[in-house]
C-alpha cells in the first residue's frame, strides 16, 4: 500500500485559505481548537486540517 505524505501547513498558509489572519489561527491554537504540533519552536498543522477541522461545519462547533 502506497501512502502519500503531505507537507504540514503553516498558520499563514491556513489563514490565506480560510480568509482570516495568522494571529487568529494562533489564538485558536492557544484555545485548543485546532490540532497542531511543534517542530522546534515552529507550530505546524497536519495537511488535512482544513477538511477535517476547519471546514467541517457541524453546528459551528469547529468555527474559527
């Protein structure tokens, strides 16, 4: 079985996709609403985060 590995996203990349500021993305991280991981001091987000958490739209519970 072949797996594809996608590059993790930055807060700036996510913010450009969903139309909010990078600071807003960081605030959601601080509030524990967006899954993330750290590489050194850098915060990165799984490549599938847009579809799985941000654009899910279930009763606005994942609203950013």
